[in-house]
């Protein structure tokens, strides 16, 4: 049993496309974990002083992705706050991916990829919600 099964059984399951919602939640969770691992790896790098911005963006992005995944795990949110959070998450992921992508560390490049995937998933959910 996975998250998709839990969402499929939720009384408000018709609020979102469940496959899309599941994809965003999973992508945000993976990006958050990737960002935390990247920040930790950056702290142990030889050029840690040069990695301050990366570490900072990793930490912020992880927090926003975690909050987004948690909010979206309730597929019947009221109002537009969920939409604003998803927009902020997409922006945070974009900024983090840009910063991490500028470094040659493998962990940074992997983190950038996870952030891009989460950004894309967020954008697709926003687009789907508008139709």
C-alpha cells in the first residue's frame, strides 16, 4: 500500500487529479530529502565557505517542499492558500536547482535534478487545477 492508495480512499478525492497530486507529493518529499542531504554534504566539502548560498537554499527549499507535501496530503484544502504554497514551492525549487546546478559536486547536481522534477510537478498541478 502506498500514498496513492491512501489518497484514493480519501472522502475528498475528487478535489484533485489523484495521480497528479500523488506525483507532486512524492516529488516534493524526494526534493526535500535531496536538499537536506546536499546541504549536509556541502558542510563536509573542502570548499564549505563557497557553498554557503547552496546550503542556505537547500535548507529553505527542503522546508518549503516538506510543508507543501504535508498540505497536499489533505486533498480537500479550502481556499487558495494551497495554490500559493505550491507556487512558492515551484519558485524555491527553481532557485535551488539553479544554485546547485552551478556546482560540480555530484550531490549538488543530483539535488538540482530532484528540485527540477519537483518544480515541474508543482507547475503541472497548478496548470491542471486551472482547467
